[in-house]
């Protein structure tokens, strides 16, 4: 699987470890930056680049997911979710990592690097990557509604 990674200064320390960890597990990893530590960096461009690459790969038939992280993961999730086709989930536990894939078919995981130690970060990402979307009809229907709103501004059945 191809995994696109992006961070900010708060997560920069983990990025090298994460890239090596994912590569050792057999994944093709694309690091969208930053390439050096800068306490004043701006995460949106890095996270949006990674999110765009995930969507482009998936639309081309390439199995791909994304990992974005920073201090809390909140801003990184918000940035990734600005990209059409991205379903980025803020994950802080095994349950949220699993449910993000099983219920929401999330294609990007956002994690707060200041909220977890390195072992927890790696475990949450591994669980997210390993969990398939089972395609349960009610979940697929809801995901389709989100995509419809994202592209048209409407949802069938939405009271206006």
C-alpha cells in the first residue's frame, strides 16, 4: 500500500521513525514534509499535499491512505478534510482508529503527536492501515451522502 505522510514541527520528530516503520512493514511511503524542523512552519500545505495525493492515487486505482499529524492533530485533520474526496479522522484510541475505517472508510488518519508516545502513535497507525472497510450498506450510504454534499452542496432527503 502507498501511504502519504505529512506533519508539522510538533510531529516532525516522529516522521522519520514513522516513515521507516511503514517502509519496514512493506508499504511504499511518500513523505510530503516538512524536510527539516522549523518551529514556525505552516502545516496546511504539507497536509493538503498528502491528502491530494491520497485521493489521486485512489482515483487511479492505487491502494493508498494518508497519515497527518501535529501537536493535537486537529488542524491537520481540518486541512486534509478540505480536499475533495478525503475523509480524515482524528484518532486518539484503538476504537477510533478501527471505527474510522470500518464505519467511515476514512482514507486519512490525523493524530496528535503531543498526545501520545511514539509506541502509541505507531500502534494506532498500524491498526488504521490494517483495518479494512467492510462495505456495510448503511455506512456506504452515509459516506455517499457526504460525497454528494461535498460535490453538489445537497444531500438527498435533506430538509432545506
